C-alpha cells in the first residue's frame, strides 16, 4: 500500500479533480488535544482506491475544495467511530461531513461485533495486525516521520477496502438506512459535560443548581481560553464549591484543590456564579435524574428482556437497539410525561420502541391503576 503527502493547494486541486467521479472515499484525521479545549488538526487522510493521500492542513490555504468534497451529497464518506473526527472538522472547517457511513456502527447492525475498534476490524477482515506505536505521536511536529506517514495511511487504506464491503452488506440486509441515520445523528460532545458528574442526583437542590451554573460557566471559559476544562477548575473542586457555597474571597481558600492562582484569576467570577444560583433554577441535565426505584428497575429488566429477544431474532447486539441506559431514559421520560427520546425513534421506532412503549404503558397502568403515558408524549 502506497501513500502521497499533499502539501500545496495545486496538488490538492489536482487530486480532487482526479477522483471527482468516485462513489466512496475513506476519511480519517490525526490531531492533538493535550493542552487545548479544541482538537488541533494535524493531518487529513483520504483514500479513494488503494493509495492513501495525506493532506497537511498547515500547508493548505484554500480550504473550500476540502469542504466541497466532504459536503458532496453523492460521495459516501467512509469513517470509523467518527465522534472525535467530527470535533476536528467542526473546529477546522466549521462543518460536518455528509453523508457519513460509520463502519463501527455498520459492524454492529450486521451482528459482527459491537463497539469494535479500527484495528480489531482490520484484523477480523484481513488478518493483519496494525501497530499502535505511533498512536501517541506528536502529530503537529514537522516534518512527519516515515513511520508516522505509513501509520496514518493505514488508517484509510484498509478502511476503504472494508468500508465498501460493509456498505453493500448493509444495503443487502436492508439496514443501510439504520447506519446512515445513526451516523447523521451524532452530535459534538456526546452527552455533554454534565454527564461526568454522576452523583449529582444525590445533592441538595441548591447544590445541584450551583454545580450546573459552574459547569456552564467553566465550559464557556474553557472554550474562550482554548484550554482543557480541568485547567480552568478541576471536577473535584467544582463539587466542593457546590457543597461549600463560599460567599467571600477568604472562604475560597478553604476549598480543597482551589489553588491561589485560580482564586486570583477567577475567584470573583466564581463567587458571582455561586451567588446567582437559586434553590430551584433552570432545568437540570437529564443525566442527573435520580436512579430508578426498585419497581422501575423491575420494569427495566422486563423491557431489557424484550430488547434481548428482538436482538436475537435480528442477529445483532441488544445495545444497537436499546442499551440499558436508553431503557432507563425511556422510563424516566415517561414518568415525567416527556416525549420519547429522539434517538429511540427513527428506524428504531417500528423495530423496538413502539413495542417497549406499549409494554411500559401496561406496566405503569398495572402499578398505578391509571393510564400512565400521555399519548401526546409519543
């Protein structure tokens, strides 16, 4: 397998013209995110056939051709587990490539493995074992070494070969729409920065509200400074601030982990955020809802069995249809008369969600003696 390094606008233009009529292109990125909030793009890898092309973003000044390529509705972009790549494209090009075909998701809907990494997929299909030696390389350093370039090339050459096979297999099994829909639904940042504070549901209302306000402020500050969240204020300190609720600068010094440098730079603003919180303020993140009670856990177990049965019939992992955390979200949304989570609709609606909602309706009615689900919520 061969590769070429593209370092001029002219070479890039000629390359894109050469492959302008292709149906598929494999896409990957190399980036660094050690001391910044945003990923720093270091390389864009493309492969239409057997040769990989490594585009150096530091040498490309006209980005419009790249944007046009990635936005071309007639070109399927093959990509593996693209959540981090999407953040790179959003920061670098201010756009999201489409249509995207996630080969990791394709493997899952075909019943060939759930959550498989790229190297595992390559080994499954080719028997080749890709080295991990360059995974932690400094991809921003120039010039890139031959080992780095070869490593980067492998990320798209195998992807191009395997990706088209998976695309055709999904099409033949009538599950292509599942993959394209799920890939298009991917959002930046996953479940959001509040999701990591899993114990927040145990906190008092005002403590939760303070933590929520601090998270929102820290997110804005990290983006403004382009620094990791933990560099602004560590997670443990955020929790301590929410519980201690300091009112004066002198009280900040008593918060474990809140160093003098942070107090000097951000102490006044931290106090403003805390004082602005109320006992019952804005709507809190869904991730902070209290766990299911014993009866509701039993409902989750019953729904989980239904998901497992359907998954077995389809020959796929249950997580593809409705993971355990998704069943909990469905129950929690139902109990507060909220709509069914959007990601459980789409192709999942007729395959599993309608069945789960009907079962849940029956369980709630049996428990309360009343109709437990508002029809308008579904």
